[in-house]
C-alpha cells in the first residue's frame, strides 16, 4: 500500500500518521474509509478499511489518495478532489491526474 504525496485527509481523522500506520499493518479501524485509485476503468474507489484486511488487498498494491472518518466524509473529500483537479487541469481525469502527479 502506498500513499499519494498529496494525500487528502478528512477533518474528523485525528492522528493521521497513526491511521496510515494501521492501514499499512492491516490493523482494524471502525470508521476509516480510504479513497484509492481504481484498478479497472473507474477513476477512484471508496473502500472501508476492514476490506483491506483481506488477503487479496495484501497482494494487490493500492495507491491511497484520501483518508476519511466516515462514508459521508469520503464523499466530501471526493468532491473536493474533483474541484481541485478541475481547477488545476480543466478536466475531470482524476485517475490520470494522480498517476501523472506521482505516487
């Protein structure tokens, strides 16, 4: 699991460093959702951190671009990402922007 250099973090997430450590070490957290680059045709995915404990996610490298303290906050972060990317590029290619900007 990698974290993007411009990681978006929700307002309700306290001690972001500890949250990132727990995500890397597959420790359980009840309210944490991550926004990751999608592996398929989609742009981004919102995943509850409990799913990251599955063996599949331990083998598949993910690039986390956002951490939120709930699903609603994850949607808000996603809206902020869309607005930021549109302001910088004039388009809505989130996945391309985050890949091009560096992981």
